């Protein structure tokens, strides 16, 4: 009987360990265009270029990182083909009273010699007590 009890407990522990190791889906992953509120494109001089990451930072990013706080900026190429591309620019730890983060969804078309930004959208994430802590198009308080 003791052997059966220990075998059962071992199986339960193994199942518990396996279940605990499965990571929940990330809420940080950009979803799709419809989850973003459309915003105005930057001036034409900032919409064209050879490097998608540089275009994104020039248009909506921060070239110089703040020396205070926990500011972080990340550019991710979500998808890229020979004809188009999708890039996200995520900024978190902003030095703002209500907005903790801003995430941009940027769509590009490939021209003969350069990428052109053709659509831009934005989401925000608020600090606790100032609005949603999930990425949303709703304004923070």
C-alpha cells in the first residue's frame, strides 16, 4: 500500500511540475492592426528609408535614452516579405504620470529603392490606478 501511495504522489508531483512549467500566453505580443488606433503618419521625410528599424525610431522613437527611470525601447520586425513589412516599436517605463508604455504598429510597402511607411497605429498601457494595465487604445487617466 505504501508503494502505491508513493507512486500516486510521485505522479501527482510530476503532473504539477509539468503544469507549472507551461508558460501562459504572453500579453506582450503584438496582435494585429485592428487592435491599434490609427494615428497620423510622420512627415514624408521620416516615412522612407533603407532600414525598417531606423525608420521606426526616426518616426516615433527616442534617439537618446533617458538617464532616469526604467525606460526601454524595443523595435521588432513582426513580418517582412519582399513587398511589405510590419514593425512594432514598444516603449515602456516612460517618464509620464499616467502612461507607462506606448506601442506602435507600423506597416511598410517596399519601393524600388526604399521602404515607405504606409500605416501607423498606437496602443498605450497605463500605470496602476491610471487606467488599463493591458495594451489598449483607451486613454489613461
